C-alpha cells in the first residue's frame, strides 16, 4: 500500500494511517473458521488484525489453516428450542454488541440476513 515500506518506522506508519482515518487493532483470536460449501478452513491461534478505514472494516488473518470437512469445524451452536435455532449464540452476541441492540433484535436481524453477520449489523445501524 505504501510502496515497499522497508525504511518506514512503524510509529511513523501508524501516524500516517491515523491521519488518513485508518485505525488498526490487533484481535486476540483463539480460532478463525472460514466455511465453504466443500470444506472449512480452521486457523488455530492466528494473528488477526482489524483495519477500519472510515467505516469499512477489513480483517487480515495470518496463520496456517487446516482444511477439514465442511461443517465439522467447531463453533457454538444455538440452544435447542430457541427461536432462531441454527444461528450460533456467538453470532447473536457479536451482532448485539456491535449494533448496540438486544440479543433478540440481533437474532431477528441475523435470521432476516440469512446468518450474514455484516448484513445483520449493517441493517441494524
């Protein structure tokens, strides 16, 4: 992005990014799962960085994933009997926190968005 950057001081780089309205945060992630129709990619103990450039969030994952059978990667299932079964509780909590709404509102938004976290948050903001 900044052409090589080999000689740039990390502190100077951070100042330049702040001036351009870009915030960078490290996320202390234990696991990242990317689900596809054919397989899941599971990153154990990845380095995750979130970059927020004027409201557009981008996540960078650094690590070596393990490819596992689709749907076999862990995750927190929804509680049986809950409205919105199939929507993981972790997703509900994340949407509720990000959009500053109740868990019921977050679950409804996730259901309406077909489980898409970004769409659910965007619809609530």
